[in-house]
C-alpha cells in the first residue's frame, strides 16, 4: 500500500491553491475529488472588488491580499500556460447622496489606489441615467471555471487526483494514517466548501452557506470595457457575452436553478442597462460563507492529523492565494500560530 503525506479533500478554489503550494514546496500529496460533490467555484463569477460598496469601506486586508493575488495567479498562469486573471475597471452608477460619499473617500489617501474618476457622464452607452458614475481600480475577475478545469487537467497528468468519496468518522479520527482509495494518508486537509456542513468532525464551525444564481446573457450593443455594478453585476466574458448576478438564498440550498432567481436578476439588470439582450444560460452554486465572514484555517482541536482550509466565501478569489500560503506555513511549521481571527478553533467549545 502506497503512502502519502497529505490528502486534500476537494478541488475547489481552496483545495487547488493549497495543492499548488504543496507542489511547489516538494510536499507529497493527493487531491481527493468526489464525483458526487459539486464545486460552487465553477459557477462563481470570480469577481475581484477591493471595496465594500454598502458602507464604502475597503475590503478586509485588501492592501495585503491584492498584491499577493496578482503575483500568485500570474505565476500559476505561467505554469498552466493559459490566462485566467483579467484586470477590468468596475463602473458604478451613483445617486447624488452616494456621489458625496465617494468624493469624500476619493480625497482620503487610504482609498486613492481604488477610487478612480467620478464623473456625471457615463463612460459607456446603454446604461441607465444616474447622478454620477464612479470607476473602481484594482478590480477585475478570475475565470474560475477555466482556471479550475485547467488545474484539474494539470494535476491529473501528474497522477495527483483520486476520484473517491472520503469522510473520516469520529470513531476513526485518532488513527495514525487514513486509507483513501489505494493510499494511506498521514494527514488530511478538508477543503470541501459548503459540504463541510455535512462533516461531523467540523460540526462546530458556524458556516452560513448561501445559494447564488447567475445568468449568461448575449448583449451585442453593450460595452465590454467595464464591469457594471449597481444591485447586480454585469461582467464581460468576451464575444458580447456577460455573466450577470447574483442572488442570495439561505433557505433553499439545493443546487438547482430557479425561475424566481432568474426573475430577480433580470429585474435588477433592467434597472441598470437599456441594451437589448438574450439570456443564454443559468447556473447556481452554494457559497461556503462563514458567520463571521472570515476564512477557516487550522488543525482540528481534538485530532492532530486533521486540518481544514475553508470558508473563503464571496471574496474567495482575493483570499485564496494569501491564505493558501498561510495554511502551508501552518502545516510546515509546528511553531507557527494562526491568528484568532481565522483559526478554526475560534468556534470550538468543549
């Protein structure tokens, strides 16, 4: 029977980024990818937004996360010989009251890198009128579906993926090694997104998963130079196709699309653009958001060989590169301490 140092459970964004870190540091691992479990990352928009529009604040840790994100994805693009990361300015229509706050923030050096031009005229046609239009710099998107599929092919070529269902029961969690397919794994890292909700080992983690639906539209007259954002995002994919979303549903966590989700998105889209369009596709997925909106990293509080890297949520594209490196450092160095803000043990009470 063959032995491996780590198995990563899940090949979504968290599992994929951690796998690249292990690979580049010469650490032996396999990825366990269940054919029965979906990946919310495959349907996510992958949008990068350095601001939180609701109160117009900077996204958590953005000054640290954004440079690492740019550097890491570019490195992986070179490895995979494909491009997945696209810089694209967000254009946001503003009310008169919002415009005042945006002008105020623009004068603050803390926001200088992210708030660009604010004007009364839109930079694009076929957009509804507004008191002003603001540009957000440092924004863009990662083609998540393309990225994860290319990464999967890369790992499969190197025999690093096991197609299996794997779950450790509490009764066997103290084992020195765990049997996965025809391997024995010394350590297990769960990176299984919202499916962590069904994992009895981590039933103490306060996940707050939310279902999101998105559409793909064809709009030949709409500009592809910007991401539009006002109660809905309109993200250009090329060839006059746009990804449009999203919805937030906490009760129905099935992965089926709904007519109500579609109607909700289109109602908001029609308030934002005046261009003609046709709907081509609809997807849904469940995001692994956490109740305190922070990632979940670390070692199980009772079982020393079991770990978790999860909870990247809606800002996952920005969070994943930096925290994959953080997770690697934690796995590699027994003296390295995770901050209380991200440590899985913040949820644990005996």
